[in-house]
C-alpha cells in the first residue's frame, strides 16, 4: 500500500486513496439494485407517471383466465364408469323421504304400546320358561319322595300331602 507523508503530496495521496477504494468490491456500487417502488421514488422526489389502466382489457383477461381454469377443472374431474342406478342404494333418511314427498314413519313410540309390548314379552318369556322346565326330566334322586319320614313331617306338611293329588305313604294318625 502506498504511504504518503504529510508534508508532501497530500492532494495526490487523497486522489490515489479514493481511486483505490473504488476498486474494492464490497464498497463499489451494487450491480443488482432493488426495484424502486412508487413510495421510494416519491421519497427521493422523482415524479412518478400514473399508469393508465384499461378496465375492459383487464376484465377480458380475467374472464379468459377464469374460463381456462374452469376447463382445466372440468378435465381433471373423473367421469363415472356407468350412469345406471347403483346396485346398493343408500339408506333413505327422514330428509330424503320428505324431499321425495313420502311421509316417514313416526319416530316416537306411544307409552301405552310400549307397556303392552312389555306385558306380551313377559308372558312369552314365562311360557318359554315353563316349556323348558317341562322338557327337562328330573332324575329320581331330585323327585319328591314317595315315602315321607315321620320324624321330619309336621302336621302342616301332613295336611299338604293329604290335600295333594300325590299320596305318599303316611302314618295312620296323619290320614
């Protein structure tokens, strides 16, 4: 680097120093500058020309772009293989039936109908239980005894055996 003394050639040294700074890449004017927008130009005091916009031309371009997008969307939608009715029909809900003009069945149940159905169900279950009991044959060890022990029989039990259709062998005093 060039060294310059104070007493000699001050002007030459300054000129050389400035010229050497211009060759430094980081201090040079940038080759790519940001685009000046309208606000930046107005801040610098530069007169800005207002662009004249043609509304009809802009609308025509927008319509053309919209039509192109619609056509592209229409091409991207896959067509069905068949236009016949489907084999499996969807379940008709209340709104669909009303749209078709059909009246759907009432949704709620009458409490009286529910109570009647409960009584019918209880009777059916009782009949089924009775049929099951009759169908099962008890082993002889679980059947009612044919001879009742006198030691275990009380007068009340004797009366039930006396009135019943099955007549076990009883002691003469209980007959």
